[in-house]
């Protein structure tokens, strides 16, 4: 049974952890100050400021910090500072049964994707593809905060997963399906294939977004997912943006979708504002949703949280 964590409320405490790449101490402190200005408290992981090359400490240290937040009764939500690389390294060191018994909100994107899906699959908790600590700053669009706080605090259901007004969703393959949403960053998902933590897409709505990859590399990842049966198993596909993804040999991301994804014949909606783009929809991983490409709508049928 999938468990929805308790909702975030004003004055609650958020646990700050570094689970992948490091973030400079001054940036972490600036973002924490902004978070506190929004009426939230924080507690820091022991290794949150640690830098070990391209990683924020050893795999064991980063896993230890995460587990400490799940068992800390004062912490209502867990917020990684950033993604980067290395999150898959902590997965073998997590106690998924213990996490299942201490369910808490956790939000993130980029390389945090592999953690979000692993926690849903192996601990049975809803997670949130949404903001990182890095995003708590004055220049973040209000849409992003509205999405984040609605997902973490509201019990409204059903409700539409909405893009900003000037960014409509677009239907590419007709269909109407219901199932839990899984997915996130394509590079991170593909990197988990062939491991005990590879994504389970059977009967799921598969959500994908990408950033800073030329279209020929995106093609490689999509083909790997296809050969692994992940698109075949999925009931529908929800494509996010490919942020700052350069055309390759004259082929664009949109053309890649038309040539590779559309022929799969799965109900398909594209252009979800998500992940690495300026606008970030809050996508709950593990929540039942309806994807209706006749009306170009994605409806969340249950809240991500409970009171």
C-alpha cells in the first residue's frame, strides 16, 4: 500500500541534506535564509556542507544524513540542496522498511529522480518531483512556489496538473488512462537500468524530462529505455521539456518526439513545465492520475499528502 506523508504546515521543520553533488556553503545558507523567511524552520544534516570532489561526502555519509531525517520526529519534510550526480550511490545504504514506517515528504528533481522512484517502489511512500533547496530564492517564479506548497499542503483532489497559462499542454497520441505517475529526469532513470533500483513502469504513467543534452544523446537514452521495455510497460507517456537541449544534425527535441515517441502508440501528452525548466510543476510520484490526451489534461486523483 502506498502511503501519503503528512502535509507541510506553517512553522514546520524541514531537514536539509546533500545527497548528490555539493553546493557552496554560502549558497546553502542564502537559500536556508529564504526558506526561513517563508515561515519554515530547518535542521541540517551532519554532512550538508561536506565536499568530496563531485560528491557531497561518501555514499555512506549521505545515506546516513537522509536516514537521520526520516527518524527525526521534529522533521516534517526533507529537502535536498541539489541533484547533480551520485544519488544512486546512496540507494543500497537506505533502510526502506524503516522509511516505510516513518513516511515523510521529500522533494527534488534532477539526479534526485532515482531516489524519488526508489522510495516509492521500495518504501511505498509518495514523493514529489518539485523544488530543491537551490530553488528557494527571490528570482524563482511564483508559479513554482504555488505548485510546491499546493502539493505539500493541500488535500484538494481531484485537481488538474496545470502549466503556466502561456504554456499549454499538447496532445500527440489519443488516449485516456489512469495509473500512478513515475519518472523524472531521463539521464538519471536510464542510469538505473540493469540495477536493483531500475524504474518500474508497468501500468504507470511515465513522466520524462531532460536538460543540457544534445538531441542525439536524448535519442540514445530513449532507445535504451525502449529496449528495456519501459515504454512498452507504461500505460501512457507524459513528456516534460528538454531544457537547453541543442539540436543535433538538424533534428530538434520536438522532432525526436514525433519520430521516436509518437510511433510507440502510447497515449502521449507533451510540454509539461517541469524539472530543470524555469517553470516547475510539482509532480507527485506514486499518486494516481488520469492522463486524457483527448482533452490534453492530467488530473491528480488524490492528494500527495494527508493530515
